[in-house]
C-alpha cells in the first residue's frame, strides 16, 4: 500500500482531514465520530495545549490563553490585524518584521510569544493524530488548502505550519478549486461545463470560475478514458472577509446597546471597558445568534453584564440581513471581477452551475443574493463545511497515483514582475496564468561600470512600482564592470503548483547567479487587494502612458550617451551640415528627457517617440563613420584587422 497523502482543510473556524482511496473521498472522524475540529487552541500553564472542542467550549473561562480565528493572522502584519484585535480576547502583539504574534500570559513569568504558524501547527498536529488513528499507519504527507487569494507570505506561513506539525505539505491547493474537485467526481455529464465556486468561510472569501471537462474515451479502443480536466479561468476574493466580520458586527451592536443601557453611550467599538471574559462571551453569543438565524426568523439573547445588570434583546433575521449587506456587496463585486476576467473563455451558455462552499453560505441572504446575481439556484448538495477537505483528498489521491481520472490546473491571482529603471514594472507572469508557471525576461544595465544589480519583485496590476506591492528584493553582485547595455541579465520567475514564487537571475556574460524564494514580511491587506484590482482598470490608460514615457526616458538616455560619446570621438568624420542637424536633434531629445523626468505628464508620448525615432535614424550615418574608423585603427599588435581597407 502506498504511503497515504491526506487532504486537510485548515479553516478559520473549523478544520478537517480527509482521505481519498478506492472507496472514494471521505472525512476521517475523531474517536467521538466528530468530523469538524474547531480551530481553537488553549495554551496551558505547564506548556501543554488543548485543541478543538474542549478549548472552544471553555474559551470564556480562559479568554487570554485561548486562541481562535488565527488563520486571519497568518502571514500578516500587526497593522493588517488591527481591525480584528479589538474583538479578540487574547493579546496580539508585534513580532519579528512587524508580523502579528499572540502573547500568552504565564503568571509572573514573561508572556510566551507565539506565532500564528505555531498555533496552526497544533491544529494540524491534532488532525495528523486523528488521521493516524483512523488509518492505523503513520501520516507524513498532506495536501493543505488555502484561500485562492492567499498571497505568497500566507502560503509560506501555511507550509511552515505544516512543517512544524511534522507534515510534508506536498501541495497547497486553492479552496474553491478543491471544492470543484469534490463535486466533479460525481458528475455524469459528458459536456464541458463552466461553473462558479462561491466560497465564504469564517475569515476569507474566494470566487473562482472553472471549466470542467469530463472524462472522455481516449480513442485507442481499449475502453480507457482520458482524465477529467479542471481548469481555473479566473479567481477573485478577499483574504479578510468572512463570517467573523458578521460576528464582529453583532458584537459591536451588543456592546453599543450595553453601553447605552448603562447610560455611558458609546460607538460599539470601545470594548476596552469590558473584561476578556465578557468579550469572549459576546463573541460566542454573536456566533450562536448567527447560526440560529440561519434557521429561524428571530433569536433571543440574554447576557449577564455584571452582578447588577443583564442585557437582553431579540435579534431578527431582517436586522442580521441589514448588518450583512455591505460585506455581501463586496463578495458580489468580486464575482463581477472574476466574470470580467474570464469572459473571453466562457462559452455561450455562460455559468452553468454555482457551488456554495463555506459555513457562511448557509445564511439565507447569501444564497438569495448569489442566486440572483448568477440567475441560478446555488448548488449545495455537499456539506459546505466538508467539501473543501474532500476535494483536497482528491488532489492528494491524484498526486499519490491513487486517482488517475482527474487533472487540475490552477491559476495565480495577481501578475508578477520586476522593477525596471524609472520605477516601471515589467510583468513577467500575468494574472490568471495557469500554475505551475515559468517565464523569463532579458534585461541589462543602464549605468557604465555597474557591478551590482538590485532586483525588486513586485505583485499587482498597475504599471508603476509605487502602485504595486513589493514581495521582496535581492542583489546580483560581483559583476565585472561593463558599459551600460552590455550585460545580459536573464531573470526567471517560477510559480510552483502550490503558488509559491521562486526567482532566479543569471548574468550570461560572467556567469554570476543569484536566486531567492520570495518570503515577504506580511500579506496583502483588504485595501491593497481592492486597490490593485480597482485602480488597474480605472488608471489603465494613464498607467500605460506613464510606463511608455519612463521606458522612452531610459532608452533615450542610453542613446544620448552613446551618440554623445561617438560624436566626441568621430564627429569630425561627418559633414558640417550632418553634424549640425544631429546636434540639434540631440538637444531636442535631451530637453524632452529633462522635462519627462521632472513630470512625465509634461510630454506627449507620441511626440517623445517621434523625436527619439528621428534621432535614431539620423545617427545611422554616425554609426557608419564610427565603424569605419574602428576598422582602420591598429590592433594591440600594430596590425590591421582583417578585411579593413
């Protein structure tokens, strides 16, 4: 029997482990036959941990040492987490590189500082133990799911958590894609279908448009089939949008009304006056109300604020819908972006099915809004809490060779490139390129004698670095000094099947090499994700004009330097009229460059290009004079170069 590879859904609220074998995909339950493992970890005074149901049930008693919703802190900075911190009972502090960390009190001893990866590792370790108990053998390898919009930092954090748990994460697969794999197995259709996967979980949201090609006869007469084919056409989403946001909105409502009841007023966000136990209790009440209102029209809440005061009220589904509407609107806008990106690849029948994934899709308003947007009844045949783990197990079976009837092609969510001279972006791998993806581009230097080249790797859809996000940078050092434009630098970007980015560079004349696996300090904020996509459309024309001007400046400066140096050496070989005309064109182009560097908007890109092009053509005669003069010059041994007259 081959070594098992399990599929794991590492969720914000709950996590699961599954296996796909000859019996098909199935969830591996715990001893109590519980499929869902609450993603909650309590750190005990003796250094041990409690994971899952018990930690969740006793969270109110141990608010400072119980950590939940840690997925929203994975690979993120303390600034990214600031909006969540007010609602959490545990302390979030700044760690190395300004990343979010959890501070666990230890009595009189200094706080224990724990990374989100360590917390997630405890959850993964418990899932590993659960799988080993169910299968009766060691489990060392896993496919772990992540939101499609997780950036490189968050994917690296997920992989690091697996390593800390003793698991080799052989693949990170996007959650919507995993869901499509789970649904696709049972399909009896023989037609190519285009589907949308709407995944709204506890902390994150993704929407993906996929093309599903069913198994087909391979035509060789042996009855064999070609595998089913799953291709992601586009993806959009938000790594900081989910059911937790509705919980926080309810907590804000309760807190505001508690303050008003006490005669203090308040905005609903001033939680500092409440004890950690009360904040944790409010969060538990909010989640309970949300769950009950998925089934009923109203839910009663009663909270003991202190010994003399009790807060009670009835929350209606209409109130919940009103609170939810702004962030459901955000998910619908993401659906619009995903459809826009995939429009050229979608067939005439359009979207034919909508799969709902994630516990938050049980909310009636979510199902109504999604159904209305796609003009389809959303498909909820499989448990939205389990479908991602089942799909991950299918991908694991494909990797292990257990399943051979499906093939998965995923995509990267945002374009990748490097910074060029002048602050422009050279996009090397474009958004929605199928992974694994490899692409390379040739570059050179812009300064004479340059012995080091800095490579800044960026992510985004805009044309200028200042409007994109830097993923990391490294230097290629030790280059022999050469004139500008002579070095030949080949830069290669490789995105592996898990979406992890590797960058390598080689200067081909000297053989100097450098490489980097990009591990940025923290992930994309909601504002960055929204800005990247929204502004890439709103400023497309302006960005392209700016990029064009920047490129013209760089290339013009190289031309002006070469022509200036060549005129100084060989200008006497030109006729007086030719030389005067060339100098005038040089002066005109230099003036345009000066104005463009001061403000790129001050020049007309077409006029700029025309001036450069005219100088290029006018300098042809100078090139001929220079070549002839060079051929006539004696070489180092005093001999004439062969062929010179």
